[in-house]
């Protein structure tokens, strides 16, 4: 073991997570250095305007607007990227790796879009790149998959991995808020950005799911190719119908084995109230994992926030320090597991919740059920709400069906003169 007196790090960015990282060091310095067996020092911090950081918990002399003071400094062993966004973050990470520096990042976009080339670059220069904080905030999902569950073949991961959408759906469910009211409250409390598009349209979850798919199965998938639906179309009415049927609506990110292919998608779904994920509320995240040895388990915690995310960054830094001390050469690239091929990606077979608005007259249900049956879509249950009006909602829960068969059935149903609209289509999470 290499005896070091000090581990020297440089920070790229000093936003909320960067400040949280420094706060954890100040608060837990003795514990951290006892764990490491050596000291740890932040040498430089990259910011746009150093003059704005004269009243922080770290000395003003540490701040610089010149990235080269970090990337080219031979004393800095670990570069911690906390800028966010794709560029210039990706370029900075690449340069750090090329300079023989280890990298820790919380950047989901960079890892999802450019992880493959960065892992190969790290292997070429015999350094490591860690990214625990890129998924699930303070939840140690990457470490769990690569270490604690390494002996398992992962069969399925289903996650609530976006705190903004989970907060919105929770408030709609518990307080009867509209989507817009819940979004405004989330923005007011700092759980949603001023422009929440990436969150509410599912893009953020798709980035994180891309990373999980790589870690669990070794398959690289562009997050922009993941079938993805957000929550903007979810109404108070849908939340209420789901509750009456014994479900909660959650935005789920799912990857599961399906023979030699993977089912990968981000969709709002009805989750049975008895399922552990149904109890995950507000800004909290959770990941429900099935392994062929461990069975079912769930990891739960705060999916965002300065200190939880900084905690995940610190876990990577401490692991990286051990790599440096023990002169370990790690392999960053994860090979494809179980013969999966990157092209074998689909939404797979799922159960669905279908709400139709129909004219209330005899024979309507029979014609609709016939169309489902003709297209090999079997029905688990049928519920009619609001009897007595000319137009009523008719709700179907299907058994698992392939999307193309369901789509064919719905196209046929739309042609019926008694069907006014297909008002809603949502996936249904299985009870096991």
C-alpha cells in the first residue's frame, strides 16, 4: 500500500453540490481522514467569476476561472466535475483523464451520452472514472450493482428516479392539486427548475436509466432512443380513478430482461398500493431491483439535494483514494452481459390501463371487448364510472400485451361510433 500524506483534489464547479461537498469535508474532516488514513485537500475550484466567492466556507484564494490550473496541475490527483450540462464538462473530463487524473462526476448527461468513449479513455490512460451521484442522488445504486450485487444476474430494475415528477404526482394525489398547481409549488420549494421540461417529459429519467442499463447489463443505449413518456398529460381525474382502483400513479424508469433482449422505457404507470414503490412520496427516489440470487430488494432515499448528492460524490472520492493508495488499475468499461445485443431494445409486453370516453348505450362494452379480443389483447378488469349521463368513462385493465397488438385494437376501437375518445393510456406495474 502506498503511504500518502495527502490526497489532493480539484473541483470543477461550486454550485449547490460543490458547496455541499465542501460542507461535508468541513463537518466530517476528522472522520474522513481517519477512514482514508491520510489527509485530503481541495487545492483549486473552477468557477466563472472568482470575485463572487469571497464569503464562502473555503478560502477565496482557491477559486479560479482558468480550468488549466486544475487540469494541468501535477499535484491534483482527483478531478471532481460538478458543472453539469454536456459541454464544457465533457471536454474537461476528457482532458483530466488524458492528464492521468482520476475523475469523479455527478453528471448524468455526460455519462449517458459519452460514457462509452470516456470509459475507454480512462482505461487507455490507466485511471478511473466514478459516477455514483449521477443516478439517485444519495442512493448508492451504482456501488450496489457493481459490488454488493456483483454475483447476481440482474433481472429487473424499476425506479422512481426523478424527484420533481414524484413530488408533483404526490401533491396531486394527496392534496387534489392540478398538475400546474403542483408544478408551481415544486418550483417554489426548489424541487423543480424554472424550466422543468427535462423532468416532466421524462428526459432526466431516461438519462439515468441509460446509465443503469449500462451498469447492470453492459449495454450502451442512447437515452434519446429510450421509449419515453412524461407526466404532463396526467390529470387529477386520472389520479382519482387510479386511487379508486387501488393504484398510485408514478413515473417509472424500467429495464428488464426479456429473453435475449432488454425492455427499456420511461412511462407513468399505475403502481398497486401494496407495492413498495407506491409508498415513495414527494422528492424521494427509490430503486426496486430483482437479482437471480438476492431476489427482490429496494433502495430508498433522497434523490437530489446538495448534501445527499455530495455524500454520493464523497463515496466515490473515498473509493478513488483507496485506488490511488493501493496503486490499483481498474477497468472502467463494462462488458455486455448474458449475450445481450445493444440493438435488442424494446418496450416489451406490459399490462395497460385504458380509459375511453364512450356514449352510454347498450352493446358498447361488447363491441369494444370484441375488438380487444380480435387483436389478442385479454382483459383483466372493466370498470364503468358515472352511469346516467350520455357520455361516460369506461376503464379497462389489460393483461400483459405487446404494444403493437394494443395499438391495433385501439385503432379499431376508435372507429366505433360510440367511442368519443381514447382519453388515457398508462402502463400498469405488476404486483410482484
